[in-house]
């Protein structure tokens, strides 16, 4: 029985290709540099897949993340997988123009509900009337009692979701873009 050897060229072809790439200088230009001069580029370097945010009207130059829509990712993998298994319940953050629209809608709602809070009117009916008075459809507004001196609400204003509440101390409104599994503005009951 004779053993056939692979031709030497087939064994060395991958090595020759790698050497040719290295000799051509691939990878010598760093992100943020112009080709050849080593000076920083005027063009912003963006991370693929990272949504770009900008200051919206009425806010400072550095946009702050929406508190309820900020997922927390631990530095090390969790051993109990709670966060991983409940990620479907973390609201989607808004970015770009949608984020500005959400902030503007949240300010409108805060202005409409603040008089109720100052008067101590913590009834779901008054909250619902104030929200429908802003033009939201009756079927897109939910409000419920949250203790003796508080009201919680949810407004479906596609593609925005606006939720919050009023109590003795504050009026709070958060805007988000629904949930990852596409259940709309309602927190999903199950998933993985």
C-alpha cells in the first residue's frame, strides 16, 4: 500500500496567504485616524449596532438613560441566571428621534398630572380623565389605585409606551419602547 502525500504547495498555502496579509500592512490604521497621517479623524467613530443618541430639546447636552429602561449587566455571569431568565421583562430603551418624542410626551403628561398631585387628587378616574384630555384614546389609557395616596398609569401611544404614577411626593413618567418579546406596553407574564 502506498501513502500519497499532499503536495507541498497545498500544505503551505494558508501560511503564505497569512504572511501576504501581514506584509500588506492590514490592521495598521487605528479607529479614529486618517489613513497615512496618524492624526485623529474628524469623523466620529461609532460602534456597530450601538444606537446614537443626541440631546433632545429641553435637556442637557449629555443624554441620561431612562431609569426604568436601563438593563443592568453584571461583570460576571450570574450563577442563578435570574437576570438572563427575566430579560424579557426589561423594557426596551428609546434612542434617537423616538427618545426625544418619549421625553416630550413624558413632560406633557407630567404637566397635566402635577395639578392633581398638588391638590391631593389620587383617583384613577381623575388621572384617566387628564390623560385622555391630552388626546390619548380611552382604550389606550389604564390607571389604577396604588395605595391610599397614589395612582399608577400606563399609556399606549405607539410606538411609545408611557408609564408612571403620582403620589404625595412626585409625579413620575417613564417612556420606553415596549418589551423584547413584542408583547406591547404590558409587562409579559412569561418568557425566557
